[in-house]
């Protein structure tokens, strides 16, 4: 048996299937782009789902890949097992070979057996297989063609050997190959829960059916093959490891954890809490690194919630190792050093991932401290209410808002003599999961089948818009009206047109779609928008202005030149802005979204605090300096990996092919499929309009370039001239003039306020309703828009004027719907009448609370309609 590193295994697998005429396909993002049923890519076949369903055609019938996979939800939820078993992970890599209506069971089994026994040289006596109990065809292939004895072929049921990607979608019987680790692991039943001897290393899925939402199985158009071999598992076999964690994919991370914690990892005792903790941290660090690199940021919903959850789970296990301060961010370097050869994009994202993780760790530690305070408040509240349990809602709040692990809540509650309503907690948890499912389903881009059919029928449109803004020989391939194909669009009708070649840029990468016209001999179609609902299919949306447009018409396709030029200025300016932000703020800045249109550019970026005026000025100045250099904007096509090695920046949520366009513009070098100006000087002028937060850790800049920036400058100058005329001051004097006016206005306001106060003070007893009691007076009254200090001063004046008295003064702010009130009691009455007690009785009547000393107390509320009731209560209790 060969001893190979994980990198050697990846290369070996892909080279073997390349020799068997398989197209090697690069791993897609962990985030599924067009599947609303999945939160993450949870299997190697996910990127090929539409191919299996017959909705999409590829230029190849055989493929092989090493796909990034993440499992934490739905049918495939391994999170709770991570760290406690030798082979469960959240993030892992799936080696797979696929056939789309080409070869089937016999060839798939032959390939797997040959690769394992001949290429990797795993002894045949170490291998056993399982098949679906009703799949006699697979059983015979293993027995009669491969030559395995009956005792090595195990017939298992649906739970073990019928595979499906999720609740719906492609599925079929499977056959699994197991590696026998030896008698030292006992003699369990293969595939049982107690089975630690037989390690499943390869799953061959014979994709024959599609399961719909009702559970009905229908045969696929062509039977397909989907196989998966976990890299981590096969590495443990070839490297002689007891578990996946002792392979070269995990051990450098575990060794790092040993160094920073001073604790020891003990693979001989997998139940040891230190060992479990180090395994959890190693697994979660890999997941955190790849999730962020693929564009998932911590949040309280959807994918970001999952990331936040596993990050906090890793921190919790860090506490088991005595790691109280942020530490995960340091481990990102170890993960990237292990994986950078296969995933070079990690190198460019290194600092950003580390900074984001550090920020999230700091946030959680603060949140945890606050959460402990909240927890003890909950316990105190429960004691006062005579409860002996913490409610499920309280537990869920601690878990969801403050990241408290439920078992930790149970431990602390138990220490304080309380139980926990776990059943109610799970009810709230399920409601939260449903909200999350709705969130990520709504984010997914669901493709209408008609677009996939047209893509399969016509192939990719030819886009010529980098070089040309019009073509006079484009052909109408198809017309859509209300999502159905038609041969003709008549005057006044709206629809979509697909051309064989087009100069129109379809919306992508933040750049909006082109507008313009499509003109045939018999009609004119105005293009409102250009979209690409399926990769490679460009759709022109619009309306027939006159005449009609028919399929097979040869047309003039003409982009609106002015709009395109303005868009290009904004797009190249966006690249310069991105580079300027990284130059001035640091390379933790990454694009987190953008909009490039003819009128404005919007750029979202990762940064953890608002920009100062000085920083904004520096950024704007640097961009304009680059514009004035008037350097050429150069576009080169090169392999993706090579582009990353040159230092080109890749955007998180973009999908890149094997060959990419690299745009160099002054200080900026980025991967980009958009349209750009020829030289930086073509941008003209750049002006930032605003900068603000859009979410935690994400900022947004809105800016304009070219004629839109000049227009902004003209408008600002015109406004300054108007202000100058109104103030009768030249432009240099405007600021001083305004400051002087503000100073005079404040002085005038103070004078008016003093006059107002004196008027109230002079007439205070006239304002109040005064009533005689036994040997003292009570008085009450309503004023407007006074603060508590002003009320206190007036209460003192009223007491002085009325002598032995109890006074209640109320101030109402109708705009804010807020009430402040003061109760003042003469010193000689405080023995029997206490201001604080009066306030405590009156405040609840107006929806508030309050208290204070016996001689002076204050309160507040919000229910203005209950003021008369409050005054009546004041009369009764005084």
C-alpha cells in the first residue's frame, strides 16, 4: 500500500480519471449558486445537479473533481459528531468521478476497484463492499466480474445504500467500499453504529431517479454515475492513521493547538476532553477559513449564522483547553499553509480572514460576559417568581443572542438549583431554523427551466461587446414572451430576445446590463435590460417600439454608447477605489458587493469602523491621482491559478472559470469580466458622495465618476454661489459668516429661554391648580418641553411661594410622546408625606416608573392620555 500525502492523493485521483477520459473540473464554491434547496454544497455532485436532471448539457460526458463540501444542516448534519468520532467533519473534500449518461455500474465499479487496488496498491483482502439489498445487478458485478466472495458483499437497506442529495433531487441505489482496519478494532457488524473497524472510503451512487416534493421517484432521462471518496478518510488509510485527525490535513493544526494551550493530544484516548477539543478546533478552523474565503461572513441569519455558530463552538472548546483570549485567528495561518497549494485563493484572503475572525472572537468574548450577567438576572427573576426552572425562551435567548452552549446553560442552572425546559427551547430553535431556511432560500437564484432548455439548444451566445458596441449581422435565435417561446413579437409587446452574438453586456459582477436597440428590417425592439439567467446565455429584455421582430431575423444590435461609457468609467473607478482602500486602510479590505451603473457606483467593503473625513479625503485624492496619470487599462487572459499567483485580487462571491480576465489599471490588478475604459484618464474625475455602514463589519461607499462627477461638482459650486449671495459674503468668507450667525442664534435662543423661564417663574402659582388641605396646600399643573432640572427649579420656586405644600409639576413633550414629572414636599411635611412614595404610585398610571427622596422625587412615562387620572390620584394620596 502506498504512503501518500494529501496533495499527492488529490493529484493521483485526478490524473487517474483524466487518463480515463474524464474532464477535470475545478471545485465550485461552498455556496450553491442556483439551488434554493441547499444552504451549502453538501456533496461532490451538487455542481452537476442540473446535468443529472437533464436540464443542462456540458461539452463532456465524464468528469472528475475534488469538491469542497460543508455539512451542518438538513439530512447531512455532522456538527454534533465532530470531535467525538474519528471521521466526521463539517468541512471536507470529496474526490468524485461522474458519468452523465455515459458509463454506468460496471465501469464505475471497475474504475474504483482498479484505482484502489492497482494505483493506491491497497491489498484486496483489506476491502469489503456493500450494495442496496434490491440491487441484484450491482451484486452480480462485484461477485462475478470483480470476483469478490459472497461473504465480502453485504446487502444493506435504504438507510445505508440508497443515496439522495436532500429531501428532493437526484437519487439512486449505491454501493460502498470499506477498508478493514483490522481485528484490533473488534468484530462489529459492517456499517453498524458500533463499527469502528470497517471504514467506508468510497461511495458509488447509481443515479437512476429523481425524487420530487411528494417523494415520488421518476427515472432520470439517462442513468448517471456519482461517486464520492472523502479525501480525509483515504488519507487516514494511506498514512496509517487511527483517525482522520492524525493525517497531514489536521495534525499541523492540532500540533499548533498543543503549543498554544500547553495541553497534549492523545489519539489513544479519543474520549479525553483535550483530544476532543483539539479535534473540534482543527475541524472548525478549516471550515471557518473556507467559508469566509468563499464569501460567508458572520451574521445572525442564514449561512452567516452557521459560520458564527461553529466559530463560537470552537471558542467554547478552546475554553476547555484554558484558552480564554482570542486564538482562532492565529490558526488561520496554519490552515492556509496546509491548503494553499490546492486553493491558492486562500493566500490573497489570508489577512482578511484573520482580521474578521479576530473581530468575531472579540465580539463573542464581550457578548459572553454580557450574557453571563443576563443569565444571572434570569436566575434572580426566577427566584422572585418562585420558579424552579429556566424557560425554553430564556434558554434560546441566551443561546441565540449570546452564543451560550445549551449544556453550559444546564450546568450553571443546575449549580443554582434550577432545571431547564429543553422541550420548549427546541421549539424556539426549530422556529429559528425555519426563518433561516426562508432566508437562504430567498437568496438563491432559481433558474427557470426554459432558460436551461434554450442554453442546451443553442449553446453559449457569443459576446463581442468588449471590442464592439454594435453588430449588424446578429441573428435572432429565440424569442420569449411570458416565459414561453414564440416566433414573433409585435408592436407594443414586451419580451426577451436571444441572439447568436451580441455587443450587449449582461448584468454580472455588479455591473448593470446594457440598454440599447435591436433593429430588424420590419421592426425596432428597445432593450431595457440585459441579463444572463444561465451561464453563457445572454437575454435582452425590452419592448417592440414599432413593427415586429421574428425568429431568424438578421438584426442590428446597438448598445447605448453614452450609458455604456458612463458605466465603464464607474467600473474602472471602482477598481481604483478598491485599490485605494487597501492602500490606505489595509489589505483586510475586501469587496463585499458592488453596483456599477451609468449614474453611480456603490462599493461595499469589509472594514470594522467608520472612515474619518481625513481617510475619505486621502482615498478620493489617491483615486484622482491615478486617473490623472492616464495609464493604459490592460486586459489579459490567463489561467485562474496563475492569475492569483501574480497578485490579482479575486472577489469573494464571483464565480471564475479556469481561464480568467485580469484587468490592470494603475495601482489596481483584479480578476474581472466587466467592461472598462481604455486609459485611467478616460474616467475624468472621481468624487465620493457618502460612506456608511450596511452591516457589522461591512461599509459602503457611494461615488460618481466622469460626467456624473462633473455634474456633481457644478451643482455644488452653484449651491455655494447661491449661499454666498444670500449671506452677502465671498466664498472664502462663507464659513466664518455661518459660524457667526450660529453663535448669534445660540445667544438669542439663550436670551429667549431666560425670558421664558422668568415668565414661568413669575406666574408659577397662576399656572398651578392650588387646593387647601388641613394645614397645608397641594398644587399641580402641566407645562411643555421642560427637562427635569428645569422642573426641579420651578418646584422649588412654587414651594417657596406656597409655603407648607405638596407640589406636582408635569412637563409633556408631545413630539416624543414623553412625560417628565416632579413631586416636591415641604420639609415640615416629609414626616407624613414622602415625595418618593407618591411618585411610585403615580408613575405606573402614565406607563412609567420613578422614585427619589422624601422631599423631592421624579418620574416619567409615555401615556399622555392618563394625565388627568394621574392628577386625580395625586389629590387622593396627598
